[in-house]
C-alpha cells in the first residue's frame, strides 16, 4: 500500500515551470511526478550535506546546463 499523497503548493518562476515541463515530457512523466522525484532526491542530498548553504556550495560548478 502506498503512502497517502497531499498537495504542496509552491510558487516558481514561469521559466522554471517550462523547464520542468520539458523534462517531464521528455521522460514521459507528469509534472507532479517529476517534482515528487526531484524533491525526494533533493531532501536526501540536503540531509547528507547538513544544510542548504553547504548543499549549494557542494553543487556549484556541477551544473551540466551551464
């Protein structure tokens, strides 16, 4: 049995939404599912790093899209 799902509304830029929609479409996922996957992964990374500032420092320069 899967865990109950709840809504979590966030405000993001229109550009970020377009980028997420593009990735979701490319991966044949819904935008909601892609965001769930990314948030779960990000939370694990944040837990490992200890805090968001450290996480940002660890990921600087590793962005393939730059």
